[in-house]
């Protein structure tokens, strides 16, 4: 039985979006639940960073599994963009089709980050407090938009990144 893939009119494949978002969630889960290293909290609000304590491994080998999952997720992110480029080259995409593909991937990745991580997981779900109970009561959990400046910079830069990636792909 052949599986039919959903495509937009320009041939954009939704598998790329699912792959990128899945990798981001895998990175978060591996870092928070398994690795549990303070160095991985650099993007959290300052009061949460200060409150996080070192924890023992949840189970034997958890950190090793977490680092392996983290490395796989980090490597899969550029792989999704490379696959998107290769697929576009294979289907003779124009500059604007490549730009639309990369723009869509980047902005949906950012939307997933802002909605799922910054809003839902940080401010609504108590996901972090489950693994780091010492952070319960931190004001950072109530501040959606704590990293607004960084988010806005990325939102402004993404079209240029998409155009550069599209330009490189049209040269190949």
C-alpha cells in the first residue's frame, strides 16, 4: 500500500516540519528529563536558572541516553534542512520555492518554540517543575515573553536566512 503525502501547491512536504518540531521536542525532553545539566538551562528565565540544582540521575544510564538523544536531535535538525534542499533540487525548485520552503520551516519552528515551549510548557503545564521541583514558585513561569528580544531578532533575521539558503540551493 502506497502512503500518500500531503503537499502544498509548490511541492512543500509537511514531513520536514514534523521532523524539525519532533527534533526540538526530543532535545527538550532529553535535556530536561534525562541529562539534567544546569548548562542546558541558558535560555530559561534568570530566576529559574538560579534556582535549578544539580540532580542525581533519574535511573542508571539516564544521562548517557539523554546525551545520545540530544546529539541525534541536534544532528537531525540540519539534516531536515539538507533533505529539504535535496528534495527541492531533485524537483527543480526555483529560488522562490526554496525560499518559501525554508521560510516556512524556520517560522513554523519558531512558532512551535514560542507556543509549545515558551507558553505551554513553561507557563501552563508544570513540565519543568516536575523534573525540578525546587523551581516551583519562580516568577519566570509567569512571564510569557521573557525572551522577547531574542525572539524578535530571530523573526527579523529568518527571511534573510531563508533567502541565503535558497540562493545556495539554486547554485547547486
